[in-house]
């Protein structure tokens, strides 16, 4: 039997042989179209009250809630690995929650004090702060709620503006409205500029879907809605044109970066957004996507490292310029 490369075989008459460019690892690297780098990564992190606390999140193995002292140590480490930005999410005690989320704009609140401390300890790291009320409200919704259980848009935006201003004052580099209220990007941009925070950017959760992939994240923050769901403000998973409309509106209102969330089930949306805007596009590799890979790896069903890299590369290939991912530290170590 002749081997594939036998000199006795008569070669096919092919003008193109794409396999030539796959022949060796060196050659494959030379012609690779999409390169994932540590510069693409933003590390979402959870901060809690207390001292000396590092609590693993059961549904997100390898992810932790950190007290501020240990969070700073972790951020110093990831900065050393080349990760340039972190996105902060606070674990708020029940005593500090109320129906209107007033703790969200407390100048001495957990987020605000965390931003100040990070800027002092690791000044070069970019800090992105979440602008949404669900961690701060007793009901777990991203907006104010009336007596009939309806989410109030314009009244919520007023609170979000206060929240964003307090974060900017603390030293945040980017505020990231994740609430999906109409008009909040424009209101926040106007308020930031009026108060002199012209260099504080807005990373807008422009196409945030009402997704089933958020479960572990809500476990981490204890922010699951106490009633109903978020489908009157987050987007329907079936819609694509609506995402482009939301993107267009946020850009017009002053967004600096637009984001699609989740990422893995919405690669088509990431691609459409990329080809329809000149702004940087971010994708959020969310908690459910992370947890599925971790669970499969723990059961020995997949090669964890290879699946992580393939998954994140698919997001960049789809058009993401930046990727928020809980795998950021692991990937930075893989890419060293």
C-alpha cells in the first residue's frame, strides 16, 4: 500500500493545496489569522467587606470573593502577568441594601473605597466599575420598582447618574452601565462632563440579553431577582436587529466602548456589531459559560486549557477587541 507521500503516487492536478500552509506548527503560527493576547483580556473580580477573606464561589470553581486587602494582592499579581484592566463587582451585605439602592452612590461605599485603594496600590491598572442597582437593592432588580412591580426607567437613570459620578470621583477609569435602561448612557455622559470627568470613559453594556447564562454570577453577588425576571429591560435572546439599534443609540449618546453580553451564544451578534461600528467592541464571557467549561473539565470530558483558548479565540475571531473573562488569569499564564 502506498503512503500518502509515496514518490510512486501520481499527484493530483491541483492548482491550490491549502494544506501546505498547515504542514508544521511554525508555518501555522506564521499564517494564523486571529491571535489572542493578554492585552485582549479584562478580569472581572468580586470584592466583599471584611479582612483576610477569600471565599470560593461554589458555582464558579477557581473564582473568589475577595476582601479588599486580598483583592489588592490579587490585582498586583494579575497586573504583573500583563492584564491591563479589572472590572469590579461588589458583594453588598443585606444591611446595606434597600429598595432604591442608595448605597450604590455612597462616597464611602465598598466600590468607592475599593477603587481608591486599588489606585493607590496599583496605579497603572485600569479600573472598570459596574453601574447597576441589582447588587444594592433588596429586590435584586437593576432598576427602581413601583408598587405594581414595574421597573421605572427614568427614575432609575437618575440614580445611575449618581452612582457613576461617585465612582468617577473615587478614581474609576471607566464606568460600565449594565442595567439596559433607555437613555442612561447620554445622561451619564452629560453628568460626567458637567462635573469635569471628561476623561472617564463609558463601557456600555449595549446589547445585554436576558440570558440563562448569568446564574453563577447572581450566586456570587446574591443578586437574583426576588420576583419576576429582567425581560422588560434586558434583550430577548431571539433578536439581532434590536442589538444594532441599541448599539447605535449608545454610540450617539456617548459610549466609548460597546459590549455584547453573553458572548458564546451570541458570536453572530458580536460579528454584526463589529462590522457596523468603528468603536472598540467588548464581549463578556459570562459566568455560565465559565462554569460549563469548568464542570466538563472536572469530569474529564474536555481538555480544559485547549477549550478555554479555543473559546476565547472564537470571540476575538467574531470581532471582539476586548474580552471580559473569568479565565483571564489562567489565560495570561498560558500565554506567557
